[in-house]
């Protein structure tokens, strides 16, 4: 049984970082917007300071994502298995912008042209073997005004390192030029962040206070951070985080042009006889509804964007919506993580508080800020030393030189847990022919829809990059005075919150799902929001770029309304 | 509620069952304490009604976690933290899907303990129990369809959660896990001085459940933990 709703101008599927941002310019332009969100609305009372509830059980993901965790395998020759870790996306009005860490980055200008810059400096032989690496279809400069809008929407805290070309060593000297200073100064510096900053400076590096979408001061009626230590994977109990449910969504609702449907799980994007999107079928409870619209924006997470397109089959698109070129699910990327831990003997680091967005960052080993001629890889990653160690995680962080249980293990924790420093990196990843998403033929969610199957392997280029930057993490900890340093093996944990691709953007319809505006090459009134558009991962957190791209796509829809929907 | 048996580590030479008889209780979730911390430690309490495990399964589980995190001169261990209670409650709720894995695994542990030392795990001496747990970790204990290491890792992870997670979930009794690490407990705000190195942050000894902000409220409110 299906019920139909009054037609909207735009239906947005998912109200998180991407959808939650895009609704603002759409509603302000006077378009009639309906947003379908699988979760509900949360209050600060829901955001318990509880590592088990948040980090381990992902309570905020219980409406939907926890029941549709993708399966994974390394190669197409293997059987898929359940994900080692669930990934921790969430559902709710505001989506994962509620429980993200809020390390709020712009990508580096180099990230937008990794392919051409690698060829220019090192030759075509330096491109990763087997990769489908392309430049982004837009340059940093085109996205800069949208980064600016996002930063001022949320009140991002940071220090500019490149103000219209003027370099300031108090900020990130490697960043692309920005039009103006951050709206708020960096979050509080701590003993540990300064300790690591000093060590980095002694190594000749350029450390800085990493930018945070957490308000260091009250901003536009919203509160400042209280540094309580349960920030990542939990919502903020004082509403200090850069969450779209605190900013863009209520602003859009104020225009009365946005209608939010909670508990709505999209199951199919439908098309008319001409192959144009004309609405969305969704489930609310057990009942199926239909929402007609003149334009559709898919704004789920990376896995869900691919899944929904592949589930939306029709005579015009027998292999899934916008998939007549066989590109949906291709060019999948997952951040490669690596790093190291070390014991600073006898020192109480007091990392058991604050947020991981109180941190010292180092970009000297990212992008092409160093000579790769003899290194055998392209790219790198940002490095970070953060606050917000939590107790269960701390108990897991012991060196391989001690047993993993018993009195000796316990004695080590008592002596050293307060003295453990960590330095971590997230490695820029290239797309490969054989890393991709599709639907798992053997695993379904509780509603009977197949879950996504991730086929993803750690490739040589990224393995080398990870080991290289990991070595720098170890150097950093040793310089800080660590007596024992142990690495964390590079991992390309396949199901995770830093996943990209599947609906890659690019000018060539044969090799990309979306165009430079993140609209489908095949379905002109279908847009895609989210990191599923990214051609490369970048070596840093994606969310601010997701928000900036979404805003730009929404602006494009407004500007080209007649052409797109006519 | 029973006080600790006195005595030091050598009281472990008694069989666990003898010890419980001497203590006059049945089903105490504990090993003997050591003299080093017993005088100041809270007494180990009776096991509450089990929610998921059988009594025999609980005995085996308590014996495992007691060896993973023993009470010793560095303070209370998994028994005092009520780690087994955390796991039992979780298996009756969020981790119900693992209930069968625990039943099979704990039965296999006891069967292996019998095959190697002639008694179920709970009745062995600490050194023997350690040998069994080590075999689980090394993946050489027999009788585990998925390999004994898989079961070891499952229990170890849940043991860490029960020892170091928020007490609202049934473990980390009296914040003994957090005190071991130097974790200060839940506070809704930290001052700049508390984020400096080498200062001693006074333990708050508070759970998330101690804050009215997070108390269960109106119908349809924040829900279970």
C-alpha cells in the first residue's frame, strides 16, 4: 500500500552534513523542499557521556545504519564477511554532523589536481599502478567561497595560515589561500597539544592548532565548548558542535519552505518515461509512501548513496539509476589509517578530557609538500596529536612488549596509561580498478534490501605512504621524549566513516556518475550530495568539504532551476 | 554482602569452592583478594540474579575475567569491578546475538579445563587457570569450532568494556577501572588548569547516570543506555 504526498520542488534524501546544508540555500531561494530523514530529532539529554553507548554500541545509529552495515572483502575472488567494525554513521535530523569529531578541514589545492600535478612533477610513471586516478572537475579556488560560507555558518575555530596569500606561521602555512580569518579563534590549547607542538617545531616542522567546527566562544546565540571528553561519537551536551541541526536546518525551517519527514527510509528513486527523476518511495514504519518532486537530491552516506541508486531499477535504468555507464559503486576509497603510540615516562599528559578537535596538526608530510622523487608513492597525510582519550580505548593502547592481560598488563596500565601519547595520520587514497561497492547477493537488512558489499584492498602506493608518514609519527613521539614507541599497523578498514566514491564526480560521463556540479550525467534533475562524489580522499577529514560541495550543488540547482527541471 | 576472606594470595591454594564455603556464600563473584589492597577495598558482593548466563556459565566467565584482570597489589580486578555482571547484562540486552557464542565458548572452556587439569575452570588453581587462558589466547585450546582465540578476543574485549566502561552498564563498580587508569570520571566541563600536564585531576567518581541532564525523562525521551 502506498500513499502519495503533495508534490515538492525538491526532495532531499538524508538530512546530515550534506542534505542538512543544502536545504538552507534551497529554502531561502523559495523552493518548496521536503527532506526525508531516517532518524528523528535528538535533544542534548540524549547525548550521554558514555563510551559504551556512543563509541561501542553507536546508539545514535540505531534507527537505520546499524542494521545495514556493509559486508567487506579484499578482492572480488573472496567471499564477503561481516565488517570488523560497524562504522559509526548515524541517523537523525542533523545526521552524522551531530556526532562527528569536528576536525574541520579544507582540502589542499593539490588534492584537486593530484593526477596532473604528479605527472607534471614526477612523470606518468609515478601514478599508482592500477589506479583510476583523475583530477577533480573543479579547483580549490572554486570551492573556497563555499568553505567560507560553511565556516561562518557554524563558527569554525582556527587560525588562518594563508590569508589571501599572506603566510602566517601561527596557522597552517601549507593551506590554500582563504578570503578571511576564521570566525572564531582556535579551541583551548592544552599542556599536551603544546608539548607536541614544541616537539614538532624542534623537528623543523610547522605545527598548528587544527581547525575545529566546535565553537571556542559563543557564536550567533550558540554555546562554546566545555571540553568534557565525550565529543567524538556523541552529540554535544551544550550544543557547541558544528551540527546542521543547530544551524542550517532550523534556519531553513524558519523560512517555512522546508518540511522534514522523520523516520522516513528511502527505498527507491523513481523516474518518468523520459528517464527523469520524479520522486522517492520511502517507508515510514511498515507503510510505503511516495513523495513526488521536480528534483531529487540523494544525500545519504557514501554506502547508502550507491545502494539507493543500485536499488532504483527501471526500464530506463535496468542496472540501477544513473548506472547505464556502469560507474555507480566504482572508484571507492577508504581512508588508510596509521600512526603510533608512545609513553612519555613519568609525565601525566591529562588527555582524558576535551575533544579530539583540540589538537596539534602537522601538514609537512601531506600532499606534495615534500619531494617524492625517491619515495615510490604519491600523496601523504596530515598528522595529528589530540586530546579526548577515553578509558576503554586507553586500556586497549598497550605496547606489544607487554602481555595483553594479567598482572603485568595491569601494572603497566597503572604505571603508564596517563602517560600514553598518540600521533596518527589519515592517508590520501587513490581510486583503483578493483576497489568498488556493489550489492551483496547474500546479506539483507531487516526490510529485505541487500546491504552494500565493499571490495577494497590496501594498495602499494597507500601502504608506502602510510608507512612513511607513520615513521614521521614515531619521530614526533620520540622527539617529544617517548621512551617506548610502537606503531599502529596501516589499515584500510573497509567499512568506516571516512569512505568515498561510488558516485564519482567528473566531466567524462563514461568514467563518472556525476558532473562538476554533482548532478547525474544521465539523470539531469538528480543531484548527489556527500563524499561519494570525491575523486580522491584527501589526507584529512572530509566533512567540511562535504558541506561546501553540497551548498554549491544547491546554489547551482537554484541558479539553473529551469534548465535542470524544465 | 560478605566481607573479604582475609589472607594473601596463598589462600588461592584452596579450591574456589572451599573458599566460598568458608566465606559462607554461594556464587560469590570473586577471587580472594591480596593483603595489599584488601583492607581498603570494598567487599565483593553477592552475585545478583543472572539475566542471561546460567550459574555454571557465570562461574566459568568469572574465572576467566578474574585471570584477565586479577586483583593484586595494583588494586581491585575484574571481580571487584563486576565485569561478569556487565557481560551478563549485555548478553540479556544489546549483545543478545552473542548469547549462543558465550554458551558454546564457556562450555568449551570448561571441557578444555577438564581435559587438561581434571576440573572445570572455576575449580582450578590460579596457575592452572592462567595456563588455560593462555591456551585460549594462543589458539591451541581444543573444542572451539571458530578457534579458541576468537572466543578469547571476544571475552577480552567485553572484559575491557566491563572494567573501564561507565558503571551504568553494570561493571566498573566503585570506579575501580577508572582509578586504575587515572581516568577522572564524567564531568560536564573541564577547566583549563585540568588540561595542563602533570597536574593531578581529582577523580570525580561520577557516572553519566549521575547527571540529571541525562536522566530518563519524558515518555519517548532518551531511552535506554
